C-alpha cells in the first residue's frame, strides 16, 4: 500500500470535504490489535466490479484511476488496493464529487478495534457493514459531507469513501455498497 489513509481525508478536504472519516487516532491498547488476513481479498476488483448502474446514478465516471495506497499508522497491518472515481459533471448539485473504493483486508470488527468505536454494525446485502459519516459547515458554500462504508467480504472488506455536498451521501454509499456486493459471486 502506498497512500496513507490520512491522504484520503486530505484529498477529500481539498475538494471541500473535511473530516476524519477514514483515519482517526485511537486510544486502543497494544493487546487489542485485531488479527487481519495477510492479503487483500481477490473476489472484488475495485476498478471493475463497482455496480455501473450505481455509478451512473451518482454521476461518476466509469473509468477510475488506480490508487497508490500506503500503510496507515492508525491501522497497522491493513492492506488495500483501490480506485478513485471522479464526478462526471461539475455541477455543485452532483451526487458525489469523489469516490474511493478499496478491496482491503480490513473488516468491520477490525475497524471498530482500530478506531475504538462502539458504533454497531449494520447489514448490507447479507454482509456485516459499518457507516461512518462527518460533515463540515462552510462560510462560503454548502456544507460538505464525507462518508465511509465498510462492508465485510471473505478475507477482509470493501471500503467506499465519498465526498459530496449532499446530506444523503451515506445513504447513496450504502446503496452503492449493497448493489456492488449483491453482484459478487456466491460465497464472496
């Protein structure tokens, strides 16, 4: 991995979305480090397996750019491969300005341990999932929202990280995650 998770937030912040959605410090003790798979799951390709009808609904380009991901000190041992999807329109009312999708060895339970969160998992497409959201008011424009949806698959998870000026961003990402995971082969 080569882009620090903090860079995800910084990149989203540069587009007007601020927050600590994908990376926050934690007070975890060394003995609470979760056990992770040593590889990224291969059942999902973040550059080709995202539900195309959902990308169209969210007005995102279908030709993503691969991400160069680095290890995050807040998530030791986490590995990921990902792609960045950009908005197909420049209208400030577009559903999403940026979407990062990662196949990762990170699971919902591991995320909760790394970030010391008590947030209860939800279920999407029959898989455990977690939604983390943040919003940042702006004096010069609309409030910016950021959201992360992590959904468990065998061997890890799929992480969707988005930025937008729409308050229903997490709902959009949950629908995208549900549609994407529903199309994975059985047992994935």
